[in-house]
C-alpha cells in the first residue's frame, strides 16, 4: 500500500485509513480484530477513531487490539475530541478544560502515552476559537499528541483556524482536516471545499479546465439520460431533476429508508454510480440493514454495500 504525507508535515501514513466508528457498538471485538489484521497485512498503518465513537468503546477496543496484534510505533492513531454524549444527548464542548480532559481519557482507553494526530471533532460557536486552539498547543507541547488537526469545519472556519495556528508564531500547525466526503455525500463541496476548489481552478490554464469539462461531459454521456435532461445536467452536474428523483426512488424500493436521508445531489450521484457499476457487470445492492438514520455529528450519515 502506498504511503502519503499528512499535509505539509513529516508524518507518513498509508493511503487508506481504517475507520473504527462502529467498533464496540455494531462491530464486536472478534470482527474488529479480523478487520485490523487484514488492514495491517495489506500494508495499512493509519487508524481513525474518536472519543465519541461508541461513547469511548471504539478507542477501548482499538487500544486492546493494538497491544495484542502489533507494536504501537508501527501504527498511526488519529482520534478526535469535542463531542460527547451526556444523558443521551450529543453535546459539543471545545472548552480547554473539556478537551484536555477528553484527551487524557482517550489515552487511557487507547492504552498509549500519545496519539499521532489529535483533532477537534467539530466547530463550537460557544467557545472562543483561540481557547480551543490553545488546547491543541498544550497537547503537542506536553507530548500527548504528535500532530493536531480539525474535523467538520467549513471553509471559513478552517481558514481562520489554520491562520491562527501559524507555526511561525510558535503554534502547533494544523496538518489535517477531516470532513465527510464521498460520491454520495457532496456537502463538503458546498460548505467546506468550495472556496479552495475555485481558487485552484482559477490558477489552472484554460486547456486544463477544458479537459476537465470534456471529462465531465463524457461522464454525463454515459448516464443514459434523455437529451433535455443531459443538457441541463451538463450545465449543472450536481442538480437533480424531479423526474430523475422519482425514477430513482422507484428503483430503490427495496431500501426506502435510504431515500429519506439522501440529499438531491447524493441521489443524483447514487444513480450515476449504480449505472456505472451495472454497465461493467457489477451488481449494486443497497442493504437496508446498513442504513443509519442519524449520525452523532452530521445527522445525515448512511452506509451502503456492494455485492
């Protein structure tokens, strides 16, 4: 498996990371051990968890498995703090007191003296950003975290945090930004990456932008749309039209729950992915048992399987 650097840091991680959100909750220890063994044998080393996952059980399971299956220095552990469950309610608290307390609890559950990447799990509008970022500096200076990052911040929030954490002024730089982004969930393009994407596009030459447009048109051509819909899709590829939405809902009758939790953009992409896979002979099945209504921090998370 290929390795890549995290941001501009010297930390090297495997190209693919193993997420452990369901460990200790829907995934028991034996299944988690099987997943970890397969991941490690494939050359992976990047393990992602959070204090929120399973209310700490994910970290607990991961810590036990690392101790039994590999050397601590052979893996890169990333965890997150700032969101917790209190009396069954999801609470965001990025105060310095809470963050540093959660870090100590995470280290105890993971059975380690340090984490490789410690990230703020979500933006907190009730706590000054400077206070939150101060906790990141403390974590690094104390040796409890090697690197720090943020998660689920939108574009301007990310820009502000990165600016304040300028290492030139002695701060721990933000090396990672972790936001949900997939073929089915494109929200990040609207609230997270939009400004960066436009900036990068503006720096490209015209030939490069034209080649991207040709590639996009080729993709749309393969979607088997009628000419009117194809024209509208070419002008706005992320828009889902009412007639296509109804068609997709009928196709997904075996998993009606999924439709309720997909945005219009996601449904459009679901349709494109399904047709693309079927065109090369790969059956696509949505498993209703894998559908989740509300995720702890996004409220729109779902899962799908290929079979």
